[in-house]
C-alpha cells in the first residue's frame, strides 16, 4: 500500500487497482471548520482533474478534484452525516471516495509523502 | 482544492489597524479586507468564535471602519442634523442627545451609497461608516454639507466591538456606567481612565457595545478586555456568520447603489416625518423614488432564505420559482452556514410577486435546483437590551 499526494492537497491510498481519496490535514487546517461535504455518485466515471466533490467551511466552498481518472466504487456516507470528521481525522476516517483506477500511468505525476511535505513547507 | 478560497485581487499595500500587532500575536489568520490586513479567524476557528460570541462575549477589531464627526458651524447640533437629512431618508433631528440611529446615504436614483450609524453627542454628530466607502462618504459629506458643518474624519481612533451576553459584565468591570445604557444609547465614557465613545449596539444580533478609543490606547484596552475569561477575539469570518444569522445587511453585497432602502427591506429605518405627509417629507437624494416605493411598493425585495437541505447556498446563486423554470426571479446576495442554527442560511432579492414569507423558491447550485423557504429575519432572535 502506498500513499500519494497531489499539489491540490488530496491524498490517494493505492491498494491494487483501487485508490481511496481524501484531503490532507494541511488542507483541512486551511479550510477551517467543515460544515458540508458533497460526494460523487457511485458508478460515476471521473476524468483526471474533474471536480468530483465539494467541501464547505463556514466561510467558503472548495472543490475536490479527481486526482486520477476512474470509476467511483464507493463513497464515505459518514462524511455527509458528520462533515467535521474532515477536521478531526482528514487522513483516516474522513476518506471521500474510492476509485477503480483507469490508467495506472496517471499515478506517475503524483508526489510521495516527502515531496508533499516539501510542497507545503 | 484551495483555489476558491482566495477572493483577493487587490495588490496594493495593505493598511494596518492599531490592533494589528495584537492580532498577529493572538494567532490571527490575516487576510486583505477593504484595503486592510485583518484577522479572518483566530486559532479557535470560525465555528467556535461564532458560538462563543452568542454564549459569552467576543471582541472584534472594527477599526477599519470610518469615524467622522459633523460639527455644526452654527454651534447648534440641530443644524448638523437638518443638514445630514439632505443625504439620508432618516429623521436625524429626532435623534436625542446620547442616542444613535441607523441610516443610509442615498443617491439620486434612490440607491444606497453606504449604510451608517449616526449618534448625537450633544454638540455634534458622530458617524460610523463602512471601511470600503469611507473615502467616498467623506467626499460626499464635504460636497453637500460644507455650508453647514465641519467634516472631521477621526483617523487617530480605533473601534472595538464587544458583543454577546457577557459583554456588559466584561465592560462594566472598567466602566460601571455602561450597565445603565440601553440599545442605541451612545456617548462619551471613561473606560479605565481611557476617554472613549461608547454605543450600545453592534453587528451580531447580540447585546453589546462599540467602543471608539484613541489609537495609541486601543491595544491596552483590548488586552484588558481580553483578560476576562469570558472574552475571546473574533475574526471577520464569524463576524459575517453572526450578522447573517441576525439578518443584517453587508454593504456591497445585500445593499448597494442598485438597491433602494425599500427594496433592501429597510423601510423600518425610515421614520414617518420623512415619508409622504410627514413634517419633513422628502428632501433627500432619491426621495421621489423611495417615497413612491414606500407608498406603492417596490419591484424587488430582500428576503431571508433557509435552504431545506444541508448545502450552503452562497452569494450569486440564481433563484427560480420552481425546479424546472428557466425564468430567474432573483439571486442570493449573502449565504453560508449558520453555526447557531446548525444549518445553512441565506438572504437575497426576489421580485416582489414571489417574495412571500413561507413560500418556497429554488436556487441553482452545481447544476441542481435546491429548495429554500422564504423566512422572516432575524434567523436567530436578537437580544438587544431595549
């Protein structure tokens, strides 16, 4: 299992041909208190860089983009019920959705943890 | 994903209020606002800051706002009041010494140039205007009132708001007199030996005070108030969600030059004496249009909107009469999440034929139509000490 990161502050946990996607702890700290999350529909086919989910704090709305292309296999309904999970456990319980990876070569452009840390430093 | 957070485009150097160093020392997240470097939130975060203000007390730096004295050349404050009545549809003559009133500067077409507070300090009037409008307001006053008044901007004073149910006890520690003040009382008070102008008013829907303080004493006053464990510093983020729940307008968003006071649902602020048949009817910029709207109604109206779902509906969202209609009937002008309501909340304009409390309209958001109830305001009952 590897974890990769985007410059847009999303994380991807890769297990076989499935990627679990969420937003980083740095992202949640910048967003502030999250009060609403909108997730993609299961079965939707996402293209890389397409707006896939919405996360809203008291003060603003932000898009979560699909870091890679793929079909949505599962979404985290717990997040819809309890958006504050994004603040309390961004890297764990607050995963957003799982994708069936369409093209593994797209993973090549993503950062590892060390590179992401340097990116946000 | 954080791109939409940055709404600033102005690259000119930012001004600082006398409390800037305190904001930075308190961990304030600083953002550009109306040309100033201001705290949008502190480490507690918008949600906690909002709720703390409703349950205890919050301290807000509003020093970016304009403070202007109108000094009558005749020496009679009544003359300053009558002069100011040329620019606002309010009865200023009736504002007794020690009292304050909400007003709007109107233009020739009845639009709103700015909204403001006007206090009668006995010898002169004291005005508080919006930060983004203060230079234009000052020029407007000079252009129209110089015959009757000296226009004196008070650039060397800070303005601190202390809001919430514990505001009175926190302030009374340094100035017991404030306990006898009622909502919209205003006048000079000594707070711990600092000469201040204090009004019992605010922008949160809560009981509270706005305190004008000499710039060089602002930080020591703020620190003294913040030493009370009931008082937390509050940023612009919570200031916005608090005023939204209170149904209060944000100039440039909910009211501007394209909306009249009647369209903005501010007709309550226009006294009988300035209306058709009143003792001093009309005589202000845009009176023809505003008086006609007071008599016969306006084509559009500001209303409260409660989204039925959980998704916040924000500024700019178009409004429709039903889920399929292609004819836009209005738009959201302010919207977000109301922490005290634990629900999304908004306000906006609707054509008057659709602006009926209790009926349902639809906002378009990310390609979907979401239902909203037209609701009375304030959304959260105010707690002013009348």
